[in-house]
C-alpha cells in the first residue's frame, strides 16, 4: 500500500509514519502548507516532500493521511474526497462541529472512505469485549469510565502547534482534544442516544484560553452510565500520563491502564491479564485495520460520522458546563 502524509507539522505525524511503516506500507510523499515544515519532516525521515497538494493527488496513493491546521483541513479534505482517494482524517479536523457537517454529507454522497483515528477502539479491553460478546458471555453494559490526563499544554507550543490552544481554532481544550476518545468509546457502547447528565469544565492550573480539565457524565437509553475525564494536569512533560479505560458489564469487568490490562468474568470466576498495547502505538492497530478494510472494499471501523457524533456531544457538554 502506498501512503502520502499531508500536514506533517501536526504532532501526530510521527505516529502515523510509524504505523504505516509497521504495517509494511510505502510512504511515497509528504506535504504541508508550511513548505519549510514539510521539508524538515521529510529530510529527517528520509521521505519525499511534494511541492503542492496537486502533486500528491496526481501521484494516486492508495491512502492519504490528512492532518494539519483545522482552519484549512476541511478544504483539503474536500479535494481528497473529490479525487476519490481513501483518507484518514486526523483530529481536530475543523474549528467548529458545523464545519464537519459538509464533509459528512460529501463523503456519504460519494461513498468516500474517510477513517478517523480514534485508536482506543482497538485497545485490549475492546478486543476482549468483542470476544466475550461473540460467545454470549459479555452481558449488558452497566457503566464505563474513560480517563486521559496528559501533561501541561505547553507541550503543544513546543511542538509548533500552538493553534491547538486557541479555542477559535482547536475548538476547545482537553475535552475536545483528549476527551473525544472517551466520548467515542461511550458512543460505541451505548444503547440508543446518549444524553449529558452533568458536565464540569475547569481551568485552574495553566490559565490557557482553553480548559485544562473536564469531567462529563453521560447516560444511554437503557440507563448505563459513562464518565469521561480529560486533562492537561499531569505533572510531567514526558510522554504519557494517567490513562484508564474501565468497563463493567453483567458478566465482565475490564480495566486498561495502557501498559497493562485485565479482565475478570463472573460466570467462571476467572481474572486474567490481557495482552496490552500502549496508547502511543495503538495507531498501528488502527492503521492495520484501515489498510485491511481498503483492500476488502468495506467501510472504516471508525468513520467521519462517528467523529461528527462525538463532536456534537462535546458541544453539548460545553453548553451543559455553562449552565
């Protein structure tokens, strides 16, 4: 599979490159609206930097990974869809949720393949739940908690993407950037629509224009409760932080701490370790799934419609927090 990386000044560019190489794909070109940034990334990684977006489209890659400044990503995404090239659309893809709606519509009308990297869907407890469900042993979901608390937001300024801390560009803070993974997890497990029960958004440590901590409680139609916690309040600039994914069902209790994961089942009285996958390398799992689905000609596991649904819920959480 031949892959092109667009918007390589994005802080996830190295993760996508690692994922592509891990899956044996060939990265045939890179591009960024900041030509100097594209050149630096290409030179450091031994890749070809394309001069224009049209050069990338003309090379007809099997897959484009689109990243970059949310103010320009929607326009580029429309060009990729019109070129009928499968795409991974990195987050944030637009400053406002309403800016994503036209992409959802265009993708649906054209049948475009647009996958969105929410890679915790491929983490160990989701794999375990799929296995248990397949044998009828999962049981009804009762509640879930999804927490990602990373280090200070200064990391984004250091990475040259300070725009993420501008609410008019990034669309929000820790909840929009990190909490979207938990919101998506809740959506994937919910029976029927989710509603916001409570929402708290705070900015007490770093005093950036965006929040540095948020907690949201959601409930589905069957009464299952989900809590999502996101923050920039971990006391370290090193990669990683405080990560915990936890789901309770009628027959299973599953915990994922990133470097370790565990499942306990009621019907057989067993408690066993799951094969872990560090959150930083789950992009490999997402890439493997994406490439497989492109080869088979089927829809992405996590598509632009899923991303749009999560963005809309986050909008509601912000509104709830104001009240």
